[in-house]
C-alpha cells in the first residue's frame, strides 16, 4: 500500500534540525519522555547506534569574505533539500515514517529516529539492511526508482523493447520508471518526478551564485540550478570540472548504489566543502603520473588506454556539511565524479579528498582496529599518510583501466555489462590497483621508500574497517574480495594468535595479480566472471570474523555533526 506523501517543506524542516548533529526533534518541542519499561529492542538499538562515534566535522571559514560565507549558508540549505530527495529515492515510505518517528516522544521512538537519520531509512545498512523500525518492509532492491509492483524481469523486458533515444532515456541516470495511465511502464525525468524540491534547491543555488564573487563558482551554481529544472546535467558537470574556488560544492544526482537492480539510477547527494589549497597543490603531482601508471598496468596492452588526455584535477577539502547519499551509514572519505562518460571523455573526472572525514575515521576507527587485528610488530606501522594517500590513489584509479569497451562487436561500457556486480567489482579494482600504483610510484622514486613500509600494513588494517560496513555495501563487499584473494595467495597471513600480517615477499605479486584479474574481466564485460569472483570471496570468513568479533567496542564509523554549518545558518 502506498504511503502518504509528506509535504516537502515539512520534510526539509525535519532534516534541517539535524544540521549540527544526527538527530532531529519533532517540529514542536516535545514534552519530556514518559518513563518506559526496559525494552530489549531499545538495548539492541542503542548498541547499533553506538557503533557510529559522534564526531564534529568542522572547517575554518573565518578567513573567507562575508560574500563567500553567505554563499556557503545558501549551499547548506540547498544540501538539506538533497536529504529530502534521497529519502524519497530510497523508499516511498521513508517520508511518512520520518514524520511518525519525529512525533514519537518516547525514548524508543527518539532512539529509532536517531538511527533512522544515520541510515536514511529504517534499515541498518551495516547489518545486511536489517529493519530496526517495526512495520518496515525489507529494503527494496529497486529502491523507489521503479514501480513497487514491478518485477525486475518485467522492467528488463520493457527496456529490451526500447531503442534509440527512448532506451537511452529509460536507462539513464536521471529518470525514474513509473506506470502510465494504461498500466504500462514509462520513464519520468527527475525534473518532473521531483519538481517542487528541485525548484527549491535551485532557488538556493541561485542565491549562492548571487552572493559569491568567484567567477567559476558562480558559473557552476547557475548552471547546476538550471540543470535541476531542465534535467540536463552535462553543462553543469563540465563547469564543476572547471571549478577553481575556495568553496568546493558537489550537489546533485550522482552515485547509483541505491539502484540494486541495474546500478543505473542516480541518487541525490551533497558535499559542501572548503578547499585546502596547499594540500591540493601538493597532491596534484600524482595526476601527472596517471598515463605512465596506465601504461604499466599489469594487463594485456590492448586493454590499456594510450591517451588518457588531460590531467585529472584533485581537490583536498574539509567538509562543512554533507547530505543525502553523501551522508548515510558509513561516511564517504573521498569521491571521484562525475559519472557521465561524455564528461569523463572530455574533461576526465575530479577526485575530491575529504580530509577532515579521513582524519576522523583514522583516529576513531582505524587505529583502535589495528591494535586488535595486526601482529604487535606491525601496529606501529599504521600511518595516516599511507591511509590518506591510498584513498587518493583509489579515487585516481577509478579513472584508469577499462571503461568504454567492445563486446561481440558492440560498443558498450563496463558499467552496463557488469550490471549489479559493477559497483563491488569497481570498488575492489580501485582499491587494489591503488596499491599497485603506489608501489609503482615508490619504485620510481616519486614517493619515499618509507611509504612501502606503511602502506600494505595500513591497507590490511583498513580492510577490517571496511568489511565492518557489511558485505551488502559495495565498498565492504569489494574489500572482502581483496582480503580473501590476498589470503588465498599467501600475501596476507593469519598468525597463531589470530592476528593478521603482511607477507612482504608475496604482497607485490598478489596485488598485481588481483589488479590483472579484475581489469581483465572488466575489459571483457564478463558479468559471469565478476559473479564468480564475488560469490566465493565477497564473504566474511571464519578468521576474519574472529577478529571482527573482538572489535565490537570500536566504532564502525563516525556520525558527523556540523558545527560550522550550524554557525553559518545562524549567521545568515
């Protein structure tokens, strides 16, 4: 049965109260919670919530002119709309459930609200999407991108009957699939499906554009506001690639993880950040080495791209506010956008490193895990520089290797051919080939030799951090594949006491072999091969689980609070 739609402005208001935390009170100030009997479900929910360490993510905006601080405030308000849109995309019932939880002043109700906002829905994302709110159905694999009464087979059959522009639109990033008046399927553009919310977001972007004095920022914001209304994101993606400003906003529909049927529908998200100019300039040197790394990938030469083109820009930033798909469950450490292949071919893609997110994860999660998972001799080798630099290379490597491919004489893409296996395989590829690239740069002398002493050990510790996200999530499942592959090759070993270690004699060959295996199946568009790689290795094995069982007191990730955003909203 369909759930009633909550008016978008009320939904945005509920979410806006979470600007500096992870909980939202009901619109009217509730009375003190009534005494309740001890509820076992409450104890379980408290334990689940405790896995996310409340953490302030702030950025120093004091040096920015008032014009830019005003622009930031408008951008934060636009980002709050992305939260509302993302909730609708995840599940049609999310909006009404959020309103019900916000009105429930019991301790249990407020605890559910807190965890609902962490997960952007009533399913615990790191617990195989287990529901934690009574009455919530199983998380729909189709999210709210397709009719709730449709089957995947029905949608596939309908798509198979389309051709030309009609098929491009129906399979594109920016359309939902709905039933028409006659009960048949039809594509509905996002600017129609989400008309009211996108008009509101566009108005905030235009206000931010009017406030800023930075030309490229103004151009991007005006173009993205227009894209919200036209559903054509190409020009604004190009202008985002050309952005050169102290403020670095990412806002709109991007990632396709929520669409577990076809990985084709983009979810709304926002990262409102300020740029670390010094770190960005320092790391740009890696972008200049991309063609050389591509030329030395451990794959058949016919699969390499001989002309990658212009250097990929890299932005190191600090988060002021994040929303939607950019702030649910496990927090993003970095991202590589846009996903539009046309823009990637023309402008490459931009790698954005969220430095304060990464530092918080390293301090709160990775260091404590290393003390449990690694052999005592290795624990001191875990280093933030290795953690940060590998995440950078992970994002860079998304742009290398096979993308546009030919299968049986047909031009296509890796994403289209691998379908539901794509996200986990692509995340595994970026991870392991990132290690391969770091080793190449160490051997070349671009990176200090000391990086080799820390990067593999840090990666191993981080593997346990990632698989705790759950193997239903693309990053977690991709990490499980890598961990198990390298264990099978002896590159990682398990000690008698259950701790893990790196075999320095085997790790380089193991990393190169896994890079080759993944990129080769991508180049062939081999979805069956991808499934065969995921099935036996995208799991949590006994020795890994034994370590994970000892990390229950360690947070899985951070639950961000945004004091800088709250201050900006109060001031402007």
